[in-house]
C-alpha cells in the first residue's frame, strides 16, 4: 500500500472585489474622456437635463451640431469665472474667444437650474435645456451629433481637449465621431 503524498498547505486567498463604479447621477452616463463625463436625463416635458464633470479646474462645454463641425454649432459653456452656464453660437475657428464664440441673446438664454462649480477637484456644470427651440440646433430622442470640450483654466478660451461623438439619447449608446478638421 502506498502512502498518500503530502498536501501542501496554502494560505487562503482573499477574494477582492473590483471597486464599484460610481453610480451615474442621471439616467445615462457617457465617458467622453478619462477626465470628462457626461450624464443626462431626457425629461417628459421636451427638455434634457445634463451634467458635465471635468477632473480639474477649467471651463466645460457641450455642443450640438448638425455636421460634426464646430463652426455653425450651438453650445452650452460653463465657467466658474462667469458663474453660470450660458448658451453660445460657435462662429469661427480662432484662438480669439471673442471671434470663436458668440453669446446668444438674453431671450435665447432659456437654461434652467443652471450651475457651475469647482468642488473636490472637479468642475461640474448642470443645466436643463429645451430640446427644440427656434433658430437653434434641435436635440432629438434619436441620434445626435455632439461636441465636448474643456479648458485647462476657468477662463473661457482655447480648449485643452475637444471631442465629437454621436449619441442616441433614447438608448445612451455613444461612439466617438471623427470631427472634420480636428487639427484646426
């Protein structure tokens, strides 16, 4: 009769759980970059609530485009320097902010619950926007082309990073979109 081979005793392995991802603050979340997050909810009254979170102290923006180009698009830009998110028209490819963006008229400033703050190392902009407004790019329940951007400082100026993406607001599905003339 042969003797059983000795079994090596091993230390029990502690199972570690993967850290839980942060819960999405609204119905859908889209990571635009490792440091920039878009959360949104489409409301039943024809509005959309958006929250943009940037890991840093800078201005933040979200644009609504018909063709993926900056020029001709509309945007909501927030900065702690300005103190409240506002709607702009993106009018030119220029390092001069006064040429590149145009503040929409007071009658077109229809954002509600609009805030921007720097807290715990992040710039967070929140607002609710009417999805279909006269003389502005319509946001639809289906596919939309949007532009995201942020600056490295709170003063609105040249973006540190910009991105284009196609998003289906009803499903939350998003994909990066090549933006023509991204180097411009």
